[in-house]
C-alpha cells in the first residue's frame, strides 16, 4: 500500500517561506505523479501544484505562480513544495497526493489522485 507523509508545516509570518516535504513509501515514487493541495475548514480542497513522475513537467495554480516551486527527488522518494511570499489567506492544511501515471503532464484536480497524506498545517500570521 502506497503511503504519503507530509512534513514541514508550521507558523510563519506574512511574506515568509516554508518548504513542505512529502515522503512516499510502499512503492517506487518514480511511477507516480504528485500533487499538492490545501484546504481551509469549510471550503473545498484546492489544487496548488503538481509534478509529473519524471519531474520534467510541473503545473502551478495561478495564485501561487512566481512564489511557489514544486520539485522532487525520486532517489529519496520525496516531493517538495517551496513556498515564498506566504499570505495570511494561505493558512490551510496542505496535503500531498499521488496517482500512478507516467504521463508527460499532470493536473491539479482532486479527483485525479487516489492516494493522500494526512496533511500538515501551515499558519501564516504575524
């Protein structure tokens, strides 16, 4: 069974930075596209970014372009989300997700992913 574990969340001031990690276990992460999502209580889970299994292609939501970067290291079975210029409204639980896919592109729709981590809380406040 594939498992995902996120880490790296915490409290950061507005304008600050955090790097989230997503460790994949149970299967070789190199066969899976990875997505990052976030969710505020009472709201839908929002797709933030994704990266293909090879790491050659990524996709970023319009609201985070220029500030967030997604990457992965398949030797470490780990994906990362580097977040710069964080805003208070980006306070949420951040989730990573995986789908078995060798496609050259990836998407950020929740329904595209079938494995999920437990989430890590990111709080942006002064």
